[in-house]
C-alpha cells in the first residue's frame, strides 16, 4: 500500500484551479488526473493483496480468465484478446505463471503453431484464495457502495466503446 500523502489540500483540485487561471476551464484535465491517481491507488491496493501469492494483478486476471473457460485452458492469443493486452505481455504473464506452477503449456491441437495455457490445481487454489481476499476489500473500492460501483462502470463504458474495445451501446443497454 502506498504511504498516504496526508496533504492539507486536494492537489488535483489545486491543479484544476491553476489550470483554469492559465488556460481556462478544462474539466477533462481534472477528470483524467483523478482517473490516473485512482488507477495508482487501486493497483497498489490490489497488488498488495495478490503479491503474497507471487502474483501481480495482470497475472491474477489471467488465472481468473482460465477459471472462466470451460476446460481451464485457452490459447495465448485468446488470453491476449480477452485481457486486451499485447501478445508479448501474454507471453510474459504465462511464462511467470508457468514458473510458479500455476499454469502449464501444451500444444494447441486445433492450431499446429499455437500454444494453450492450462490452469493447474495449484493455480485454482491460488486464484480462489486471492479472490476471497480481494472481495474482502471490494477490490480496493471499499469506499463505494454497489450503486456507485455500477455508476463508475457506466461512466467509463463509453470511453471503452470509443476506443474500440467492443461494439455496442455506450450506456444503459
């Protein structure tokens, strides 16, 4: 967990005031700065929970994805697609999970050049334990109730649609 800043003012609100004086009102500046700071805080909280399991949040996400698959295994390309990360990142993630004994690789029988990542029994144990702990802290969002979490999701969804993450209505579908 990061050391609390314990400032006697909100540095993002202060930056917004200074920005407004210099360049005019640009609410998107304070919004993006808040999102980026929230990302730092949340990633730090979540990583603190999964680190004792030898995981990062990215590795945890990969394990969860494998548990969601019918067979407990997916191709590396499918993992990258679902996690929305570059193939190199998937390879690195699976390499580390494999070294930790949480996944195993095997040739993809449907694709002679492809590889499948399969979650191991130990991987299933780790993902269950880490998930219990993450749920206990509401994934770092313990200051928000269910409705507020849904609102955050709904507010960020149009950004993801505009980025081409998926096709679909931006909100309220």
